[in-house]
């Protein structure tokens, strides 16, 4: 009787472990997890220019606050509108959401990934992301920012080419918009 009970417990344990492995294997992340609207906030600083000699700090570092609505298509592309402030003043004088920004994204099986945001002005942002909380939350940092041109730094470095790299320290957080009857 005891050996029969032990056999039954062993079989049950093996079955449960098998199911646990299957559930874990099925939870791998992919681009299709990001589908629909996410509200993002970004906070940080624009520090200076980056070139082969390193970071050249601006005379005044620029504080950045931004909010955006990003709509993912589940197939590695998104659209975006945003509004923000730089040093407390509306970014580019704009006080309402504007857009026509677009981009591409990747999501790896380990839930890390990338986003590339392209502005009509020529600005391109490269982000490293982590998808968490069953794809309801995205945490990110800007890893690269390329701008068409930008003014002098403390050590008088200017960038007047069509592709200047800025040193930034910006973190972002995006939450899935889940208001009932609104966007999903």
C-alpha cells in the first residue's frame, strides 16, 4: 500500500514538474507581446556631445521631462506622440501632444530588447528596454541620441554635421493603457 502511494506521489511530482517546465517555456517574450497603447514618461538630462575623444559637456546641462503615447503593432513597429519640457520650458515651444514619430522595436526571448525612435526633425533615439509584468510595463534607458546639429560645449566642441551624438542620462517607464472602453 505504501509503495503504491509512493509511486502515485512520484508520478504526480513528475507530472507537475513537467507542467512547470512547459509553462515556463511558453512564457518566452517576443515582439508580439507589445501590442496596443502604452503611456511613457521620461526623465533625465542632456549632458553634452560624444565623439571619439569622449563626452564634451554642454555649458549648461539640459533637464528633460517628457510624456508620450506609444502604440505598438505587435509586429516590431510603433507610432508615437509626445510633449515635454527642457529646463522647464516647453520643448521646441510646443505645449500639446505632437507626433508623426515612428520607430521599430525588438523583444528577445529573455524580455530584453531595443526601440529606435525617429523624429521628423532628424533626431534618432536608441533605447535598451526590459519588458516586465506580463508586458504591462516597459522600463528603458536612452543608450544613444543622434541629432542633426548642436551648439558648443564647455571645451568649444561644435557638431555641425548631419549626425551628432549627444550624451544623455534618461530613463523611461511605459505602462500599458488599460482603461476600459478606451485603448487596449
